[in-house]
């Protein structure tokens, strides 16, 4: 699952990725998603690798996340 040194800040269950249900984990340095019935992360990104971009459409802000 996660490294023993990582503190899990938030766990969000029933999060779907490509129609597959799993759990989203927010930790001190990264965000990760684990498919149900699995014991390892399918997706894991460090926060420093996530770039955000704001676009304005009719005075509404939309956030797009880019993973490098």
C-alpha cells in the first residue's frame, strides 16, 4: 500500500477511474488511487509533479491538472 513513513491525511472511498471503483488516498507528499481488492497503488503522483492551469470562461474558473 503506502510506505510506512507516509502519513495518510485523507481516504476517499468509492472513487471511480475509467469505470473501475477504488479508493483515493491523500498523503503528505503524494496522491494515489488503489483499485478495489488490490494491495498496491495503480496510480500515484507526487504533488510537485502536478501542474495546475486556470482558464476563465464567462467569469467561472475551471481547473485543469497536468501530470508530468
